[in-house]
């Protein structure tokens, strides 16, 4: 299913085609080479001081780790994300940085995640991020050491058959995508004055 961004200005095809579906095909497994490409894409994200403060715990093709990640998800997310062959927990590593707290961990994890999301599109798959999971459960289940913050869960797979999907998921996937107008977030001169693009 296509939900191409309605862009006012031209943007990269990958950005335009990315969206966050809820209907995934549980029978189409992920090739291990493609799993490599997803995390290779994440690896080549820029990061503050090249700290590369992203970490991932990955469950592939309904293995034990996949099952453990499903257990950490909110009920709403379990309903659809359980069908995704690849699930991950994304963690922000908080290193010592010249004796000062390193404040860019989450920022840089976000950059790595966007690389991963776009790589999924390039591979003919979709990825959907989730705040709806329990960081405490993830920390306990995977024995995550201090200094690493489970921040976001993610699901990756191939688009499924909308005719077989639950009505609410189908409705959500068919819903319109919306974005704020430029004058709400692109300013010039001083705060709140639109750049005028
Ligand atoms: C950090 C983050 C957390 C999110 N958490 C959830 C979630 O728990 N459940 C869900 O269904 N979607 C979740 N989303 C998906 C957003 O709702 C979605 O990206 C947003 O509505 C824009 O839609 P689009 O990705 O299709 O452009 C999350 C996205 C991000 C970036």
C-alpha cells in the first residue's frame, strides 16, 4: 500500500515513500543479508564526536529474542507488531564524554533509526517505531547495564494483506497522513517569524 508524502517541494523518493504501517505479512520472513543492510545503514549515521551511541537488541524471524521483545510491547502495539518478522529495542548509550554528561545520545540514536527506516524502504520493506513498550521490562529481560537507556522499539517487515487484517488496523492504515505547515516550525529573524517558504 502506498501513502506517498504530499510534499510541497521535491524530496528524496525514499523519504516520500516511507510511512508507518500496521498491517504486516507474518509469512514473509526477513533475509539475514537484509538484516545486515538495515543495521549497516544505522551504523553509517552521523553522531556527535563519532560516539555512535546507538545500541540495538534484535529479534529475527520469530526467534526467542523476538518473543521476548513482543512481551515488552503495549497491548495496542502487540496486536500488529507481533506479525513483523523483525523486532528491535533501540537503546541510547550514555558514555562518559570528557568528564561531562553526553547529551546527544538520544539525538544520535534518532539519526541511526531514520537511516534504518529509509533502508527498509529501499529493501521493499516497511519499519514502524514504537514508544509503546516497557523500558523496565526490556532492561530486565535483556539484562541491560546502567548507562544504556531503552528508548524505542521498532518493527520491520513486508506489507501484509489488508483484506485479512482487523478492521481497526485497516482503517488506521487507510487514514490520511498530515504534517504541520512550514510557518509553524521554520523561522527566520526571530522565534515565530516564518521563513516564508
Ligand atoms: C519515537 C516514536 C514513537 C512512536 N510510537 C508509536 C507507537 O507506540 N505505536 C504506533 O502505532 N506508532 C508509533 N509511532 C509512529 C507514529 O505515530 C508515526 O510515525 C506518525 O504518526 C507519523 O506517521 P508516518 O510515520 O506514517 O509518517 C511512533 C513514532 C516515533 C518516531
